[in-house]
């Protein structure tokens, strides 16, 4: 079973819906009615040593921040506002106290910056490495919530920022290429990504986004999820995918492929959303107000699956299916985190 099949299996066991549950398994957050006009948003994500982080190059303060960012990102992806955090900590016996204090400081600082509060958790020994699991509770007006299921044929596909940086940063750090100033944004995207919560909330409030999710497993996989839930297909234009200049140089040094990092690397934590073509100008203004350069990367079409269109040097257009070509914890039964190093 791969990650998706495992989640699909567990979904088949779930009993009849509770009347208050608006959205269960299958979106970035569960959505529960709070009252007639507001909802609670609930999400959980885990960081496991050697799968999600490597202590050899991950400073604890940045890891604490990342633990919060990857979680509040899912609240932003529903158009909501994060409020409360629960934290489970698993530490090996004899752990380094100063490491833990720095981690906790980073975590708490990030909570404050995103406007949320640590309200509880659990603390246990872990014989094999560190692990951290957060639950975040957020809120939204009921009509502000943006689901993965709202994409319509003709919609433009948008991303909130450059792609592939985290995968590049991770590869460079793994290879010990750690001291190039121009690669700073790449290292930082892996070590300390920033969640686009403000943008998500604005998109929810304005109603401009028809469907939305965050990019954790790479565009090829996450767009496939969004398409499946919306009953549509997608066409991506390779040349429209936003990057930054140092990516190509990093790819050359790592013998990697920039395009592969962009669509399959994962952990970008940018927002992926779809909107009507007429919304372009309003979206660009909102992006600027949030300090983000939004990029339109393709269109939603009738059908299913994700196609990547690439202009070849001889002028022909290559069409490649990239559906679910991103990160999967259990692809081929591997059960290990090797995202970004696999050909789609
Ligand atoms: N072990 C599990 N039990 C129940 N639901 C799960 C489990 N793992 C994941 N899910 C649900 O499946 C959906 C997809 O999960 P995931 O791919 O981790 O989403 P995300 O990228 O937003 O974190 C989410 O709705 C999540 O809550
Ligand atoms: C040491 C290390 N190896 C590999 C990776 C790459 N990696 C690990 S998990 C992941 C995908 C995102 O994590 P996941 O737990 O699937 O988040 P979710 O989709 O549930 O939000 C990636 C790209 C990493 N971050 N650190
Ligand atoms: Mg998850």
C-alpha cells in the first residue's frame, strides 16, 4: 500500500457522518460546524527524524518554527485563521536539553507570529529518534472555507510563489554544500518555510479561490488530489512554473533536474488554488498586498489527471502525464523520505 491507498483504506472504515461534521478525511483540514455561521478547522501533521528532518543540519530553533508552519499552512489552505496548537513531543532518552529549549523557543515564537497559542499536548520517550506531532485548531466563517473540491473547467491554476526551493535546499544540505550565500533562499525554504496564512484568509474572505490546498508533496501530487476531488483534469505549462535564479545552478551542482524539483520535490508550502480567469487582476493585487508574486501555471480542464506541457527545442509540444508524481511516504513500499530524488 502506498500513502494514498493507506488513507483510502482507513476512510472506508469510518462510520456514518456526524451531523456537525461538514468535511472529514480528504481535505487539508476537517471542518466542524461551530454555530450557524462559523466553523472549526482541525489539522495534524508530524515531523519524524530522518524522514522530515536531519539534525546534522537542521538548527532546532528552525525546526520548531517549521513544525508550526507546516501545520498552520493547512488552516490557511482552507481560508481560515489558526488559533490553538496541541503539541506531542517524543524524545530519545538522554536528549540534549539545550537542543530541546531552542526547539521549544522556535515553536513558541512561530505560534506568536501566526497568532496562535499552545494549549496542550503530550510528552513521551521515543527509543528511535525525535518526533513531533502538532494539531492546530482554526476558525473561519462557513462561507469563507475553500475546499479542494471546487475547481471548474476553465479555471486558471495559481501558485503563491516559487517552487522547488525546498527540494533543492535539502539536496544541497545533504551533500554538505552549505555555505553558498546565493543558495540562502533554498536552504531557508527547507529549514524554515513560511506558511501563506494571510493570503489563504484573504482568498477565503474574497471568495476568489474556487478550490485551494497547500503544496506539501509537490505540484504533481497535490494538483492530482485537487483534481480528483473536483472531478476535473489539469494542464500545466512547464515554462510558467515559477522558480528563482539559483535553482538551475543548484541543479547543475547536484546533477538534478530543476523541473523535477518544481513538480515533484515537495515541501514548498505555497498555496495552490484555482480561480476564474476574470479574477486575475484582483488576485495580483491581493498577492502584492501579501508580499507574494502569484503565478498562473495552467488551466483546469474536463477529464482527469495532470498533464505537463513542455515546448521542445524543435518547436513541438511534449505532453507528459505527471499525476501523483510527487512525494509519497510509502511509494514502492520504501517507507522513507527520499522526495525530490525520483524521476516523475
Ligand atoms: N492516519 C490517518 N487517519 C485518518 N485520516 C488521515 C490519516 N492520514 C491522513 N489523513 C487525512 O487524509 C487527508 C490527506 O492527508 P495528507 O496527505 O497528510 O494531507 P495534508 O497534505 O493536508 O497534510 C487529510 O484529510 C488527512 O486528515
Ligand atoms: C531528512 C529528510 N529527508 C527527506 C525529506 C523530504 N520530505 C520528507 S516528508 C516530505 C513531504 C511532506 O511531508 P508529509 O508528511 O507528506 O506532509 P503532508 O503532505 O502530510 O502535509 C518531503 C518532501 C525531508 N524533509 N527531510
Ligand atoms: Mg498530513
